[in-house]
C-alpha cells in the first residue's frame, strides 16, 4: 500500500436517510421547515443532535440511579 492510495479512495456518497419521526417535537420541526423554508440539513442536524442528547441523558440517568 503506497502513501498515495488514500488519494484514490473515494468515499461513497450516502443518500440522505429517511428519518422516521420519534416524537411530536421532530414532527413540529419538519412542519416548521416547510413553513419557514429551512434547509433540510439544518432540520436533520437538529433532530440527530436532539436524539444524541436524549440518549446521553438517559445513559447518565441509568448510571446514577441507585439500584434497589
């Protein structure tokens, strides 16, 4: 493997995944996108950040919850 092999490698272009709504907040974000003409990337980024933060909060709660 030469040092220049990584120049030739192309990363596959992923299509934007279809996001399945998990709650009413996400549904409202997509409705706001249509009304205010936000970019799709902004809404997707917000949805993914919300999900990541909720998962992190749930993990922290599980770790700090005393077991009975």
